[in-house]
């Protein structure tokens, strides 16, 4: 028996939309076949580069030595997905691929070096993962690498000479702001934490920031914890009909290890806004849950995470990828790190996980009415290897991108946007965008009586 045939709430109803999908593909094909060719090159006004000697424009040697390409190639480049146009939320992979591959025609211009000042500390450092200078952008092979970073506030005579200043929200101090600011300068709010853990008043931030750089997919520059990249014939959200064969093949695969344990959880924050600890406790009443860290009786050295993950993959079938907040797009390493393993993540968060990962790559706790129902489903998977193995059908066709070098690619996006986006914008109501539009809530927002849905 296959997963989609199971009598659980974990089901896909995509087949009803199959005719519409084929019709859409046909329309796109006809449109592109008859569409006239045209040339489109993005032009950039040449500026005086404050980082180059004698005010001359600096162009990297790699850019100088590039071969001249024809206008058709330029058109193909600029017709790729552009995350800097419009406000439609796309999947993270499309955006990150654009950051790391698309230059939108800018590479054919003579570009000045944009200066970026990292204003305050972010997790014990002020280099925001990219380092200082221009080298970080070149090492990442950013399509546009004409940017220079520093934490030296005295790098120029006045801070208003910087093209951009990045502020980390968690260590932001309203009493410590640049004394002057030019019209062209971009102030960027950078945050990896959810709005439920702001640690400060948001209202004083109104009218300060031009751009946002967070995990949210509608940020001006996305800074994700990770993403899933299709590398085979399937899109991120394939139709059920497309993957039936792959799931049937996966059902018969042989595991290299015989796992004797069911569920593990590494956790140190025992009181969260998402109430995840309460759900875990309710689940543990019906099935064995091994809790490692400050919130449990078991231990694994956090300084040697590789050994902990190796033990997890060797011994356990499932892992609780439970977030500390229920907010839009807030999906952290708790999910992406587990997808790297031969372990099925059980998710508990506020994001639309179907927009983050392929179907049948995870189990969503909120798809079950109670914790008992989830426990019964996990027990069934444990007793049926064919059913369990189908949760790994996607492994040959997708790649998990959560390495430190992957996450740095957001800085490529910031550099490109500084060159590309000349429009003026200001966040006049930061509380509205960052707090209210993050839609943070308690689990099961449809539960008006706030009775925990995990109880029987």
C-alpha cells in the first residue's frame, strides 16, 4: 500500500488540478513559440566610486576579461526570474538561484564598488558571515561582486558616504545611530529571529529602514536558514501523479541500518511561544520520545554536533523539528539539517511547509487532530518498512542547501540589489510589516477557544 492511500489526514488532492496544469503548460509553450525576439539590457548610471583611487571606476579583472556576448545572450540573462521586481512571493530556491547566478545585464556595465557598513554585532561578530572587504563576494562567485564591506564607522570622513548600512535587529540601539544620512543611502534591517523574540520595542523603527533582510520570503533580500533545490526532473511541488513511480521504487529500498528507536529531539529552550514542549509531552504519553539537552534526561555534546547527527541517523526513524515560534516562513535549521539525514522530520511550525519542501519528505503534526493520532500513525510507519521508506523518495531528485557557504549567498543578493534597485522606499510602519504581517500565532489559529489540539 502507498502513502497517499492511507486513511490519514496526510493526503494530496492534486489530481483534480492536473488538466489545468497541462492547459497552462500548453499556453506557455504557444506563447513562447510565437513571441518575437527582442533585446533588453539594463543600463546603470555610472557613479564615482569612493573606494577606487582618483575617483575612477573599479572593475574586477574577471569582469574585464569576460568575452563579449551577443545581444541574444543578454536577453536570455535578463529574462530570468528577477526577485527585485514586484512583490510576489516566490519559492526560496528561485530567489537564491537568482542571487547566485543572475546579474540582470549588470555584468556588461562598468560598475562602481558599493560600500556596505555593518553597524552592530550579529551573534558575536560584526562581519555578518561574509567577512570584510570585497574578497567574500568574489569567493562566492557572486554574479555582481562590486561591493566592499567593513565594520569601521570611520572608513569614510562621514557615515553618509556609505551606500548601505546593515543593522542587526536583536542588538539594535535606537540611541546609537549614524549622525548623518544621505538620500542615496540604504538602511537595512537584518534579522534571523522571529518577531515573537524581538527583545525590544519595534515602534521606534518606523521611518528608518529602506530594505529588510530576513528569513521571510517577502523580504527585500531573503536570508534563509536553508532551502530545497530541485536537481532532477521534478519541481519543488510536483503533482502526485508525477511521483507515484518514484515512491513505489522507494518503498522497496533496503535500509543500511536497522533502527531500533523511534523519535528523538535535541532541545534547550523549554518554554517557547509555540508551546512545542507541551505538544512533545502530550505525544510522549502515547509513544516513546527521547529528549536530549536541557529539557530532557538524555545528553549529547552540542560542541560535537556531527556525532549527535550521526547517532540520530544511526538509531532513530523520526525527529521533532519543532520551531519556537509559529510565524510565516519561520523554518530553521531544525528542519533543513534533518532533511540531510536518513531521518523523517516531524514539523511543528507556522510556515507553509509545502512551499518549502517536496511532498512526503516530512510529517506535519498539525495534520492530525490529536497527538494520539500522530502517535498511531508513526507506529504504523514503524511497523511497515514500505510505507516508511516512501518518505525518502525525493532524495535523488533534490539537494538540501544549508551549508554556511549557501547561506552567504544572500549577500550576493544584497550586492546586486544595491546596483540594480534605484527606487526610493521607506518602511513607515515597521510594526505592521515585521510583527502583524508575520502572522505569528498559537498552534492551530482556527482554535478560537485556545484548547490545546493535542489533547484527546
